[in-house]
């Protein structure tokens, strides 16, 4: 039993690194989402986005790429999260307004989870595995 407790204590001491790994994963996911939006804007028509909005859709793709890259490396994480929060709110209320929970594909609950994580990274910051933390430690 004490071996299990000691292993759990080791894992408990790594939660800050786990937080950073979640940020890295979210950054990669948003970067890929942005690339997919720019590479295939017609796929958004299937979600109900009108052709007249393609300029905005392209802008969303670019923001996801830039913001995702910044989240991935952990540089100006709060700003990278903040600029994507309005996009996710719009996605939840505009793109996913006609969907229900537990639908296949780009689901409402996934968009809500991403929005929650963006709020979390906006509030808390990047974590220990980040360019920001490296630069901060380098100055000291």
C-alpha cells in the first residue's frame, strides 16, 4: 500500500506539468483546426456558415493558427486564449445552435470544453513548460 501511496505522491507532484501538457495539446488542436478551416472552407457550409461570411471564417482560421501556435509554445498564453474566446462563444451560439449534445462530428460539448480550457488558460497562464516560463527564469 505504501508503494502505491508513494507513486501517487509522485504523480500529484506533476500536476503543474500535466496542466502544461493540456495547454500544448489544446494549442496543437486549435492550430490544426485553423489549418483545416483555411484548407477547406467549404466544409463550414455543411455546418451552416453562409458563403458571405468566408472573410470572417478565414480570419477565424488565422486566429486559430496564430493563437494555437502561441498556446502550444506557451508564449503570451493569456492573450492567445483571450483572442479565441469570442470565436468559441460564437461557435457555440451560432455554429452549434442547431445541434444537440452527443451528436457526432463537431459537437457542442467539445466546443464548450475548448471554451472552458481557454478561460482557464486566460486566468491561470501558461504553466511551467512554456517559453514564457523559460524567459522568466532566464531573466532571474
